């Protein structure tokens, strides 16, 4: 039984999600204590329980401590069962975080898995759906078919993501060269309630003004949603194949121009390495699975924590040299 301290490093929900992912793919049980100990509302929240129960259903796992506010959880995985997995997170719980917690297991399974997840697609403290599709998915070298995506904002959510994940398609990751910038793309989105105020257009216009001079293509869209919301996601494509992304969500009282400007400024700071700081921590599990090397703009606390958790489940060790992270597996 692998012992994990839930208060380690940044001490957030990523420890739970990464532990679940690594447990499923290594078939090693774990016990985690002091879950989110240093947070204002410690223990498991509803969105974390959804990840636990999704992983349990995917592998017929034995679980103890899976209760709201629990600070201790034990998880013993069974064999991964390819299936159509439907999860309703409720309200605006993050669909992208739940997908990330079970995606490695789907890749490691024997047959195709279909994920049908309801919740929030563009929420705080998680990558937006456009980043997941346009930056994250291409970087993990996995065959994924998108069947349907419906956007959902905080607090009511109502978003829906339906994807097929094909097994055994992942490859060793090598992302160390940035190359020359080809173009910048993006999606500026808002609920239909904000159409008259031209929020999507204003976000996009502001982003263009604050980006470095390059070919820029940002599409705008309005969606019928349960809650009013907006946001913009940008990504830069390089001739090396690198994709660097950044985003910003709209908030009540925050002008659309500020939303676009902040997204552009974030992207400008990340176009210095082939892996942005938001993506680096998410790739740790895949480096652990398949080996490889990445160069990022910043080794964040999230990344350090994810490396620590990955090494709990692995025999090997990550090498971190400045902003270069590598994992050499024995069979690579």
C-alpha cells in the first residue's frame, strides 16, 4: 500500500487526481491522509468524490473513506474495464479535471472507452475545455475522437463533454524545441445573454491588440447556457509542433477588454518554451507512463508536487535540470 500525504506541497486536489491515475495504470493501491489539510475547507469535496467514483467504476476498485469532507482515502484498483462511462458532476464541477484523472487509465486499457461527462467546461482553477482540446490532447499523442462539447459556466454548469479514447495510442513525449511561431489561434466565447454587449468580440479584439505581431485567428461564439459567463482561450502553434496556451475567464464586474488583455499577456509570457507552465504539471503522469523529456517556462509547485506523487508509484526518478524535465524508462 503506497502511503501519500495529502498535505504535501500545494496540497490540493491534484494529489488525489494524480494518485488515482497512477494507481489505475500501475495497479498499485494507495492510502492518502491529511487530504487538503491546509485549505479553508479541508477534506474531499464533491468534485473530488466524482473523480474517485469514476475511477472506481472504471476499474471496479475497492474504496474506503469516500465521503464528503473525509481527510483519509484508500483505493485498491481492479482491472480497467473499457466501457461507456457517464458522470454527472453536478453544477459547475470541472469536466476537464475529471477527464484528466481517468484519461491515463483509458489509454492503458485494452479497448476504446467512451467518456460522457456533465458539469462545468470553463471554470476557475481548471483548464478550460478549449485548452484541453487544442493544447493538452495534441501534446499527449493520443487518439481521441470528440463527439460533442456543450459549454457550461459557473455556478449552474450544464456543460457536456462526449469523447472516445482509443487505447495503446500514446507515445514517448519529446517536447524540447520551440522553433518559429507559425500562428496564434483562439476562441472567445460568451453566453448568449451577452451578445448585445458584444463581449466575445471585445475580448477577442483586446487580445489581438496585446499580442505580439503575428498571424492571429480568434473565432467568436455565443452559446445558450444555464449561467451567464464568458472567457477566451489562446494558443500559439510553432513549426516544431509545439503548442503553447493561455486563457482567462470573465467575471462579474470585469470588463471584456481586461479579460482579453490578461489572456494575451499570459500567452506572451509562455511563448519562451515548447511547454507552458500550465501544461507541464499535467504531462508528468504521461512522462511517467511513456518516458520522455519536456522543456517548460517554469517549474511550478504543482509540477513539483505531481513529480513527487508520480515517484511514489514508480521505480525510476525524474530528472529536473533548470526548466528541463525528463523521465528515462528502462525499456526506452
